[in-house]
């Protein structure tokens, strides 16, 4: 989501607290032009059309987000712009403009993130979590398939560009209150996360007391290998607090 007047862009990888962060900004900037844009009808499957230059200038002048996934920008297809990564935002707005913005993103340990996204996307109606991780996750992890990649893809797509950290501020969902306080001071904006938590209680948190219950050793190794770059960059690990206890056996 791009706040033009404030020169801030929020990168929003799925299931990392991004909706909370967006609402914090929207609440304090509710009298800006962005609030007016949010009240306008979004694209839908009934009136969807290619993202022409004119369409982009009218619809994404103040923000990235709330637009159908069925769009294409410079060869990158099926982008759900609320979750647009660094590469997509640069292709839409140009490197010079994105360089000029203060760039923010919040990330999360891949293990609870994958579990949360699995239930959020209702994959539990199709298969077990174990089968999903070992046999389906790789296809959802790949860029440029459908919007679920924004929930299962690598986090570094929202933090790094050309091999270097590109965003100015990386917060962690695990430290959301403290990190939002730091961000608030850095931007001189009154952000108060304790009053505006979105999706704080998810389906997975109602099923598992701790995310480690959902993972056996084979699944842990698989996720470590698939997201190795994220684990190396962000110092996340798997913590075994409870034994493997898959939901289908409860």
C-alpha cells in the first residue's frame, strides 16, 4: 500500500500482520485522499480490464491494494496488488520513485506463517497440512501463479532487491508492539497496535496451542530447505515446544 502524500510504502507479505499495520496507517490518515480512494468500487471479475497506463495513474496514484488478482504488469501476471512485492512495485511505479519512498514491511517466522496461511486459504478442506507441506507447498511458493503465492512465497521478496536490503524498516510480527513503537517514532506518526489488531485469532491458533504441534521432523526439514534464504536473513528457527500432533488424528 502506497501513501503518496506521506512518501511511505507498506509491503505486505500475507499472514505477517500486514493488515494490522495497514489499518494503523489508515486510521490516522483517514482524512487524506487515500480514504476517498478506498470508498470507490474496486475492480471485480465483472468489470476487470488490463492495467493500462491510464488505469494505473487513476487507480493506483495513492495506493497499492484492493484490486483484483487478475491483472498483468510488464509480464508479471495475476498480481494481487495489496500484496505486491518490491519487484512489482518498481515495475508499476519505476525505480526512481520507489527509491524515494520510506519502505516498510513486517515479516514472520515461516513455520507459523505457513500453518496460518494453510487454514486461511481453506486448504484444510482439501487435504491435510502434512500433505500440503510435502506435496503442494512448493507450487504455491513459486512466484507468478496466483494470489496464494503472497501467503506462501519467500519473505525476502518484500525486503531485499538485487541481493541487498531495500526496505528502510523491517518489523517482525513476533515483536509487533515494540516494532510499531519504533516505526511510530521514526516516522513521527501515532501508531498504536494494541488498539487495532486484525486477524489476531486465526483458525490455526484455535486448533494448535503451538505451531510445532503441526510439524514432524520431515516437514521441518522440508520447510528449512525451501525457505533457507529467509531463515538465513531473518534469524528464524523452528522451536519444538509441543510434540507432533496433527489435527486429523485428534
